[in-house]
C-alpha cells in the first residue's frame, strides 16, 4: 500500500465516524429529517424486495445507516475491503445528504448557503469515495482479468486447433 492510500483512507473515513456517531446520539432529532427520504425509499425497497425485512421507522433507519457507516468506515480506514467499504459508504451518503442538507427548501439566505455548502462538501466526499471504489492499487481489476482470460482462451483454442489439424494431417499421411 502506498503512503497516500495509507493516509487518505483513514482521513476519508473520519467524516463517517464523526457523522455516524452524531447520528446515533441524536437519532430521534435526525429521524424527522430522514422521514422525508425514508417515506419515499421504504415503499420502493419493499416493492423491490417483497420478502425482505425492511424497517419503516425513520429512527431505526437512521441508526441502521449509522451502524453501516461506522462498520464501512472502519474497514476503509484499516484497508480491509477498501473498494467494497467505499462503495457502501458512497451508497449510504446519498440519502444522508439528500435528507440532511436540502438547501433547496431553505428560505433564509444564510441557512440556505450553509446547507448548500454542506451538500456540496458531501458531493466532494462522494467523489473521493467513488475514486476509492475503483482503486485497484495498481493491480488488474476484475474486468481486465475477464478480458485477459477470454483473449488467452481464444489464443489457446486457436493454437490447439492448429495442433490438431497438424496431427491429423500427420496421422493421415502415415495411414496412406
């Protein structure tokens, strides 16, 4: 692991430790803000996965999101499954940002500016998480490995077909 990754991952994770800890402490107050998003997302999730136990209580969802963020942030900070953990954090950041910083609903210019600042700060963090989610640390990714395996298999098949034709030609010559 490079020095940059060693420093950047824990730094990126700190935002989630702080935010998730705050969400756990203040889940009742944050549930009211979250209800605007959860009231739309929960029915959609129940339609997509009818048998899944999807909680509908906004406070439970705030706590669940906080727990997911703490676990994924810990994994990212420690470098354990960093691509998966950063992707999970990115997915959890979107509803958190929409519910927590709806600057478009503010009428007070100072409050609107503050919410806009926080919204776009989260958008920047989302960009960092997306980059961390695709960072293969210089190793080939799954897509490259699949393409490489397919190309290699095609070459091996051509080589084998050529060898079989040559052997068949030799066998035919010996029988004649």
